[in-house]
C-alpha cells in the first residue's frame, strides 16, 4: 500500500536502492491494471527515492498521433506538452527504442529545454507486454553527469516489471 512506502528505508548504495525500489513498486502496484495509475505511482516513487532526480515523468505515445509523445504523469516543474519522435532526448529514445544517458544536455544536439535548470538526463523506453512502445520515462537532474549505467539498469528493470508483463 502506498502509504507504507518510506524511501528513507531504502539502501544507500545505488544498485541496491534500485533493486529494493523495484520490489516496493511491485508490492504497491500488485493487482492494479490501470496504466495511468501505474505511470503515476512509478513517477512518484522514483522521484521520492533519489535526491538527484529533479523532474521524473512519462511521455506516452498519443494514439491519435502515433509519431508523437504527449505528457503523462510526472513529478516536478511544468513539462513539455508534446514531443515528436526523433526530437530531443525523449523523441530520440522513443524513435530508437533505447535508453539514452545524457551527461550534459547542452551538448545534446536538438535538446528541448522544458526547464532551463536541467543539466543532465536519462530517458528509457516503456514497452508493453507485446513489445510495443507505449511511452518513455524521462528523468532530469540539475547536476551534470547525474546518471550512469546503474541508473539505466535500475530504471529498465522497474519499467520491464511494471509495464512489460
């Protein structure tokens, strides 16, 4: 149950923290089939679990415009409303269906600045049980080089276990 989630009880080491968080997310979402509730819960729990997460949220594939992402549940400042596939980090991750780690957003060609305080970013594709792209998880930090392969592995695990079954 969500009220029982206490991020202060998670391990300090990053890999262990992601592993414990994956178990917590699974427990909170057990039996919940609504995808919006799942998106909102994952965004909230990730944002609470990591101090360096400045903006945490989902952009989902718009069924009416399947080559665009539209803002979904998130935690943080105002996000961009729509992002075309292939544009910015989120659109590129969606188009290529791969996790992207960007140590310095200023160095990423075509970066979309939804909030000028963002300095680094990680974006992971969200695939449904059939392997279809349903969106991306976008996490920004105000710190340069805030994300690495440990973050990618932890995020990818949570997304696969939450949306890929």
